[in-house]
C-alpha cells in the first residue's frame, strides 16, 4: 500500500515538477574579441550550477523561483542577469578584467592572442579604469599606465608622450598613431585630433609602446587602439546621465542601444561645458556617436561608426615662473595676450568608418576598413589667425592565414594601409580675435601608406616566434597660392620608402608566466605642421626620425597577484625637437640622436573576489616608470648639449590605487600619481617641480527592479591641493613654460538606465 501510494503521489505531482523547472540555454563569449569562452561558471541564485563547453555553450535547469544567473570566469568581470527567461538562447559577453593577464585577448599585432602569448610592451585600460574619474577626458586614466604620459595644456588641448615622444609635440598629438575600431584616426598629415572624441565614446584602450611600424606603419612612439562603446547583447535600453563640478564643469549624456544575437546599435550624444580654472580656458563640446555591428552570417561581421563633433575651447597660454607662482589662474597677458586676441580653437568634424571581417574558412580571414573625414578649424592665436579645412579618405586591409609547416602551427598576415588628405590652410592677421589681412594661402596634399607582412611560428617548448616587415612611404605636396612679399610656388617632399622590421620571441615559462624579447625598427617622417609652421614658414630641411628599440619583459600571475615588467633601450637618430621663437611660433629641427633606457612595471593584487559576499571585491594596483633618457651628439649653436636629460621627461613616475566594491552596489576608488621633477628646456637650466596628487570617487550603482538602473556618484581630484603644471610648454620663449592645472576640485553626478 505504501509503495502504491508513493507511485500514485509521484505521478500526481510529476506535471507540477515539470512546471517548476525551466531549462536555460545560451553561450558565453569574450566581449572584446567575440571568441567563445570555455569553462565559464553559470550559477543560479537558487544554487544550480554548470560550466560552458568548448564552443561556449551552456544549458542549466533551474527552479521556477530562480531570479538571477551569475556568469563568472577567471580573467573576466562577473556578470549578472535577471530572470524571467523569455525562452530565447542567451548570448553572454564577459568583459576582460585587465588586472588578470591570463585571459586578456590582445588585438594589436593582429594575432588575437592572450596577453601571456603576445611579445611586446602592451597596456590595457578597460571601461572600469576610465570610470575611476570624472570622464571630462581620458587624461587621468591614461596616466595610470607605465611608460605613457598624457598632458592637458588647456582643457581639450591634449598631448601624448610614449617613452619620451613629446619632444616634437609643443601642442597636439604627434609620433603616436591612433585607431578607432581598427580604423585610422591619425590623419595622413601625421596629426591626431583626439579631442573630437569624448571619454564616454571609448569602451577600452589598448596601448602598444615603442616602434610598431611592422603592423601600423610609420612611427617611433607607439600605437593606441581605441575600441568604441557598443550595445550590450540581447538588451534594448535607454541611458542618461549628468555630472557637475567645480569651475563650471557640466556634462550630459544620453544614449539608446539595441542589442540582439546578430546585431547591435548604439546612438550616444554627449555635451560637455567648462568655464575653466584659468582665464580664457572655457570648453564647449558636442559629440554624436553612432556605433553599430551586424553579423549577417557566421562568416561575415560588419561594423560602422559615425562620429560628429563640434568643439570650441580657449587657449590661456603659457606663464612665466613668476606669474605661475603669483596667480596660476591668469592667462597670458600683454599686447598679444590670450584674452585680448581671443586665443581659441573652433573645430568641427565628422568621421565615418566602415569595417568588414570575413572568414573564408577556419584558416583564412580578411579585415577591410574604409573611412572618410571632413574637418574645419578656426584658430585665432596670439600672433596670427588660422583657418583650415581638411578632407581625407583612407583604407586598410589585412589577410590572416593559419597553416602548418611540418608540425609547426604558423600564422601569416599580409596587408596594407593608404591615406590621402587634402587641406586648405590660410593664415591672417589677428585683430583682437577677428581675422584681418591674408598672410598665406596654401593647399596641402598628404599621401601616406605602407605594406606589411608578419609571420608567427608556434615552436616546441612553448616558444612563439614573430617576424614582421613593413614598407612605408609619405609624400607632401604644398602649393602656395599667396604670400605677402613673395610669389607663389610649389614644394614637394617625398620621404623615401623605408623598410621597418620587427623580430620577437616569447617563451611560456609556465602556464602562468611568460617572458618575451623583441627588436624593432621605426621610421617617423615630420608632420605637415612641422614642415609648414603656423606662421607660414616652410621648414624644407627637416628629415625623418629613425630608431631601433630593444626590449625584454616578463609577465604573469601568481595566485591573486598579476604583474608585467618590461625593460627597453631605444636609440633614435635625426631626433626632432621644437623651440618657440619670439612670436611663440614653434620651429622644428633635427638634433642628432637620443639614448632612451627605461623600466616599466605594473601589478595588481586582488585582496578579495567573492561575488556572493557583502564586501565582494577589493583590489590594489600600482605602476612605475623609470626613464634614463639622454641627448646624444646634440650641438646647439656653440653649446654642446650632449648628455643632457631629455626635455619634458620625468625620470620617475608612479601611480597606485585601491578599488573596492560591495554586493549592494557601493563602490570606492582611490588613485594617486607621483611625477618627478622634469627639465623644461634642452639646456636643462629650468625644471618643473615634482608633485603628488590624489583623487577619489565613491558611489552606488544598482538595479531598481528588473528594468531600471541607477548610479549616484561623487568625487574629488587633486585632493592634496598641489600646484603643478600638467602640460608644460617645452623650450618656451620668454620663460613661458607653465600651463597650470586646477587646484582641489569636486564633481558629482547621476546616471539612469531603463531596459525595454
């Protein structure tokens, strides 16, 4: 009787048991590369658990009262999704955690290998690193990376130095190539208008240090790869946010995103205004980003980006040491003062890019990108007035083929890149902020391109060997249509094609540690602004820089510690440096060679990583850069400057921080930055003082029900209230070296999201 009763009860309750269970299926992939992730743990809040298979797929039976699934994998940020389950298969994209090196996939060098299998000095900034700060720019986030220094001479006036490459950059970004979603953002004339992008447009940053000409063409400084923000898979949402802070800082964002299994579209608008810490330092910037990706088939992925920017920012000008100490908030004064002349830049531009990745089969794939841009600049300066219009087109394509040579797995990559830019550049007298009589009228045609080849061999004993080569060519054609006191003429400059090789070896010492070494050659022709200076003078004798870089490093992880150490020696010939003349116009010259020896170190230690605990994440991180950079064979008139320290480079730079997060959504970030004193002129007679600054941000980020998300935050920058100059003018005429940074300042804001 008891047995019959139990059987009867079982069949009576069986339909109810079926109704009480549901099976959730889906797949897990890397959010950056789209590569399927094996071994990801899928955990329900009710206790059920499974792991993803080799192709990233999972299937999990859960009870009807399950409210949340948690996806976790070493090397990736934990992700949670709320139920109920619609029945469609889930596509979960996990964001790599840059602090854990073993799983981070590197897109640079076009090999898509984990960082532990990539021979080269590489640093990664994820979205969380950018969000440690107020997002007025990426300056403070970038300055947490060893070996790279980003400066802000005035708000929205950026300069980037990778291993001392700012010698030739009195303003703007030169000798560093920038790509956005794999599409060139650096123009054919060698300059990069990074201020046309808002920090909110960037999903992650990958920085390749030293000559990378084998893959990215001419350059001795390095390459920066920016990944755009994208819509989250299987999510349709609206987001809006507002931030306000000291000295009239306001920032507003609004975005709409649609993500499905095979497509994603993000439309984002940002508005930023800043009254300025100094006189004549206001900013007004509007940026519209449209970022999309479509997968019409398993073989084809198409992405498109449109960036429209309207930027106005003022230029306060450099101060002497006496002015800097007396009143750092003042602008440059005098007859040609910044306020009197309305020194400023009005920049409007649109950049359109289209990229396709096509997989012919499992061994052969191609990535092809085309782009175009249009830009207009209106620039009243202290001593003249520039009005420029620039149009450009370009393309990049590469083929990667995987094969086997005997028993050795081999990847062969072939490709090329071409850019053509046409600029109409005019200079006028500046009559109190309005343009007067025409001084010069020029047409500048810039053409640059390169072909490259790279082969990777997976040798026995865990060794990966890389050999790469590129052939680079750059041409300028300058037509002078008008110049006061002289006739018209044409000037053509062809920097002869140069071969740039790279050889690298990597050895997996263990499954957690690898060592690498490389030798690479770089070639960097002058930019158009270095040949045709702002006062209309042609610099016909300027030669291209050429350098060779030797480096070796070790990276890995041991338990909760991850680390990356690189030592390098870089020898640069025909070094280009800049000096200001009495009218504050930058002039450029080759000065022999430099010897640059350095050590770069960064580490992260995870004190706590327990998603289910109330205090679920505590991490500390640090970075350090040692730079022993010297001029060699530098003769300036009658003075021998050989052996002097490299201008604008601090011998020691360090950064450190603490990141804390709780299950309730509370978080706290503390960051610090130390910069040693640095020389401001080639003679090493004037130095900027060392400084130490602190910054902090705290907030709460959590879901309100199943649809709404809320973040409230506040922060402080320069907590130590240091007086320092973040963007010094090197070799400045009249001792106007200093561009003071703000004192202690505060910000706060709110972000809202709604999932449809």
